[in-house]
C-alpha cells in the first residue's frame, strides 16, 4: 500500500501555493507516494480542523506538510498529535518553537521545518526599496495575513533594513491574493489625505503587488501616471513574478523556490530508511533582477 502524505496550504488562489502544489505532486509521484492537498481559504481555524480531522481520522497520513495560515497557537497541538502517532511533520515558512521541543520528546520521528529565511526576504525587499528610493519617500506596503509567521518576519526584516533610509510605510492588510490587495487599496484610496504621494508600492507577494497596481492605475489616471513608480513583490514564480518583471509590470521580485518538494524528499527518505532530517532545511532566496542591477530602475516623481 502506498504511503500517504498530507499537504495543508493556506490558499488555493495564490500563484506561489499553486507552485507548491505542483512541486508536491511531482515529488510525491517520483517517490511513489499518495498525496492529498487541502487549502484553508486563509482561515487558521479551518486549517486546524483539517489537520485534526486527518491526523485523528480512521485513515491518517504517514506524514504531514503544513504551511501555517496564522500564528501557531493551535499548531503545536496538531504537531503533538502527529508525533504521538509517529507521523512525520514538516512545517513550511515558519519559525515554530514547537519543532525543537517535539524533536527532543520524539526521537526518531521526522519533525522539522523547511523554508526560506523570511527575515532575509524582508531584508532583500528593504534593500530593493532603499536602492529604488535613494532620496526616501512613502511606500504603500501590502502586508500578508495578520499573525501569519511569514508575514510578520518579512515586515520585521524590511523595517530593520529601512531604518534611517527616509522610506516610510503605509501598511495595508492583505491575504496573499490579488483580490485582497485590491480591496485594501480601494479602501485606502477612499480615505487618504489628498496630499499623500506614493513613491513606491511593495507587496508581500507578487499577486498583492499586481492587485495594488491594477486598482491604483484604474483610480488615478492609468498606467502612465504610475510609469515611474517602482512596484516590488515576493515569490518570483518563473511564469508569473519573473515574467511580470521582464515585461515591466513589476520592477523587482524575490525568487523563493517551492519548499514542498524538499519537505517531501526528506519525509520520503525518513519513511523509507528512517533518516531523520535536520531541524531546519533552508531553501535559498535571491533578488530578481540581481540587486546591483536595480540602481538604474530608481523612481521617477510620484503621481499626484
């Protein structure tokens, strides 16, 4: 009988999580695993219910891969239930305190984290903005879901890097989708001070940067009005984020390779041979284009 892996992701309608899904399917097929992917529609409670139902169900998976929607308040309970059943447990894009504790308590079980350094992602985006706005200015910033570890750490890294740069942030709430950014930007436009001038727009992922651009162009004079304003995002999926940079719709992105494949590779080796992965498996990130190339793409005058 095939061994089964459950992958629990926050959103179906997000290009990076679509990349993660494809990567999970390809990697699971290569190892001969049975794969189930579930999406929480951006709701932490839904994700916890999904995990509890599968882990405690009649036919539990042999291993679980989860990218948390929100803070890990209930995630440790799910992880403990998985460890008690000797199921593998891999957490994506999250600095989770429970990993170290559960590894000590459950020797021989694959309990680990996989992901890119989210603080470094924020720092890269901060360096991008410093380069693109050498004189400083106000950046409209579309944040990820409140409480999501990746969103929190990206903002922390960004703020650290922007300190003393003269770049200030107007932070809006998003949920990793174009539609969420569009809603937030429309609400901000309706209440903004007439004198506010935006020198750059940054999204915590490419889809939110794209959604913000669509609303801003529609509301304030079209594409020409924003032609000199940098738009930057994160994810850098080759067919989406990198293509948007190549076609000029984004000024820059940050390439964050999928981590579901490395997670499943490590779980498969553990299920096959008992090889316990390290506590943290890192996936490297990079600016696209490379940071030295950005100086020539600095901002023009902000639109009125």
